[in-house]
């Protein structure tokens, strides 16, 4: 099989010098020093696991004997979805936000897991289910906006409303362009159904420091003023450089009940 890319494993990140290490594990903290005095820092550090929790979470994403990570099936309707025996998380976002690339980065320590990443946006037309051993299921939802499947709303709304094993939705937002009109529709849908969700800013390696900071502060304000179900801390990721991927793995392990106690670092 293919070997995992550099920095996919925490052990490789720990070999880096301290500031680079922090930047990869906690990319949001790296931005803190550019904030104006008086900005409320609390939402930047709500979920700040220690090394043991990060390492424990990583084992869930590494397949081995007795722990298989598999693509299970795809579905376009709720009567096609696999039974919900495990806690579940789903990833939703605009077409071309980097959803499949992020899922591939999360599963990079198990290169045999087939996550298709398309060069053309809107490639995911179905709900794709990945089973992570006996711990949880991760669902890649079709993208909305540009080239969304025609029955997107029916498919996604039905899933969100009926899937009782769903523990958290991850709403992906492009780190270069920030929140778009179509993202607001997704937020409204999650809010209307009263579902807990978290916002993930993707492609942070492509955004300049200034653009990233502006988008982070705008979204942080939006979450505080306009949402009730959204976790106040934003997660920043780069599927290319693995920034934020280790932390996101840990948060997924936590919300699916596989990391009951998260000690602060």
C-alpha cells in the first residue's frame, strides 16, 4: 500500500521545532498573537487536548489487526443508508471546499481507505459512509452550491432530521473566501433542526495571514451573534500541510464518545 504522507502522524510532527509544531497541531493559536488587545481569546482555546488525548485519537484513525477502517456504502436516499449502529459525524460544505481532501487527510494513516478526490467540483453526488472500526461512522455529504445534485436538499435534510446516531455535523467553509451565501443556508438548516455543529475553515495554506485572520474573526462574531447550535471554537485545517488535522481527529473522537476525558495541555 501507499505510505502515509509526511506529518500525517503525530510522531513526525513532534520532531519539529516548537513553533512549527504548535502551528500544525493548534493553527488557531498561531493566529492569536496577531489579534488586537482586548479580543476575547476564550473561543480560541475551548478544545485544547493534551498529548495523550491526541495520541489516543490517532489510534482510532490508524487501521490495524482487529481495527478496520472501511468505506461501507453510498446512498442517495434514506432507505439506502446503512443501519446506524455507531455514533456518526457528517461533513457538509460547498462544492470545491475541500471536503473529500480533508477526509482523505484524516484517514491518511490508513492509505488503503479509498476516498475519491475529484479535480472537478461537485463530484460527490451521494452520501458516502466510512466505518471506523467499532467506534464511529464518518459520512461525506454531497456538496451544495455549484453543481450540487438536484435532490441535495431532500437528501441532506432527510438525513439530518432522521439520523438519530448523528453526534455532530462539520460544516466546512473555504478559508480563502470565508462564509458565502450558500453557507448561510446550511447554517439555517442546522439551526432549524437544532443540531450541534462545528465550523471548519479549510485550505488555510492558501490564505494569507491577513485574509485568514479577517475570516476567522468574522466567523467567530457570526457564530456568537447568529447561532445557537454551533461550537464557539473554529477549527482551521490544511489537508496539504496537515495543520489542524490532528486536532480535528481528536475532536471527532471526543464528540463520538471515544475520548470521554480530554485533559488540557
